[in-house]
C-alpha cells in the first residue's frame, strides 16, 4: 500500500522534481527506457534486486513510463520472496527462543539457510539481468 501511495505521489505531486532527477542521472534515464518496453518484467526484477533504495525508487517509478498496474503487480510479486524470508526468520527466531517449536532446531536452521540461499540467488540473477539490459 505504501509503495502504491508513493508511486501516485511521484506521478502527480512530485513529478517535475523526479523528472529533474531522472535527467541528471543517466542510469535512471536508461532504466526508464527499459521500463517503457518491459514494465512488468523489469519491475519484478528491480524489486528482487537491491540496486535502488525501495523508498526512493517508488517515487521515481511514479515519474517513469511504467503503468500503475504493471508497477503494482510487479512490486507485489517482486517483494514476495523477501517477505517470506522475513516471516520465516521470525518463525526460526521463535523456535530457537523456545516458543513452541514443533521440529528439531536443525530443521529450522536448514530451512533458513536454504531460504537465504534462494533469496540471494534470485537477487543476483535479477541484478545480472538488469545489468545486461543497461549494457544493451
């Protein structure tokens, strides 16, 4: 919800300021051209990859050429792995603190390691794809 509100603010109230920032940053200008072509796919990849700070990027995407629904659903899908990791981390912490673990500790630890590896791999793949798009 906060991402959508920031997007709308970027698209309306702060559009001229964000456009000035886009003009002064060639990386953002390249990204805007790519977003115009592959909005949804790029939004998912950008949300998986920690290239840009999320709070600032919401305003920047509002001033970009991506449509609201591409942005919204791309953000929703792209944030899912990280959200799952945060929730599972809480479960692992609860289990290690003695809060009603149903499995032995090593099951939680193993799941945690696998989940971290998966999220890291997804972020690295997304970053690699974005870098290739920028080089093209």
